[in-house]
C-alpha cells in the first residue's frame, strides 16, 4: 500500500518479505519496492537509512551485510549514485513498522520578478474572517486579494516540475497596490516533491512572461541550493518610490 502527502511517499509492505535467513530474497523484495516507488521520478543520487527490528540489532555482521548489499543493489538497479551528504532522494526503511518512506528533496529556483499591475499581492493572503473557507466579506473566494505573485508562479512551475506545491521566498515585501519595476525583486521558489528536476528554466521564464504579459515578468532564473533562501530573505535593498499627485 502506498500513501502520499506533500513531502513523501510511504509504502507499507507485507511482513512476509522480512526473512533475514533468506538474505538474497529479502534484498530482491526491498529493491523491487524501491524501484516501483521511484518510477517516473527524476533524481540522480540517493541515501538510505534503516531501522532494524529488535531481534536483529545485536547481529552486527548481518546488519552490515544486508545494508551494504541492499544499498549497492539499489544503486545498480536504479543507476543512481549513493550520496549521504546531499542526496536528491532519501529512503527510510523501517523493518519494525514494515514501511519504506521516500523523501524527495525540493528544487530551489532563484530569480527576479517585476510587478506591472497594481492589486497583486506578493503571496497568497487568506481572508481574516473565514480563514480561507469563503464568506461574504471575501466574496466567497477565501482570499483578501484575487491574485498573488506566488499563485501566478505556482500555476506554471508546479505542473512544469510535476510537483506538489510551491513555497515562495521573497527578498522583503511590497504593498499590493504598488508596482515593482527595474530589474525586479529577488525571490527563491521552493518546489516540493518534484517528480521532474531536469526542467528548462528558459522555457519556463518565457512561458510566464508570455502568459502573464502586462501583469508580471520574471528574469534571471537559475537553480540554487537551500542556502540561497536565507541569503535572499536577509538581503537589504535600496528602494525608490515615485508619488503621482492628481488633482
């Protein structure tokens, strides 16, 4: 049985496959499950952690033998690199709970956005009265603003990466009723559980700029690591405001 949530896939297996006296068969069964869980997912490296049943904990030689054979067999069968420092996928094998959990590390994309139309928030804001359920105050939308940079980008990035969700990290904020011009405001998109990682960012940039022409534009997209989120959120930028006085 396979269960899914935003960050992981959980596979619950039958207790029949846990037969340590039949090491080769045990490894074959686990590798088959891992292979099925990894189907249609793009990642080039992985790590695996194993939680052993109580009756095996003291059998150090057996544990080492199974772990070594299992991880190397997965690497061979899936043609993936073993990486315990910064893997793109991580498997947790728990013999006691009879489950395998697959975590896919997020993809991080850096860029700048320009906001060319007023009334667009940076991130999605739920209605304070109904908290997203929908009410008269928010015209049953559940939101304070009809659109946000976060939602606009999610509508393109999430399907492009076949991901589950997008988290927007911006360098500071601006009011919904102001524009963001010039080179734009830096941001990092954290794309959760991406089934696809080898995505052409130039094509995504072009798609966003064409689809939302006159509303927003983005530029300078690049793949980054998680450290860029902190860098962007802690950055300080000079601002220039123009005030138009009308009589």
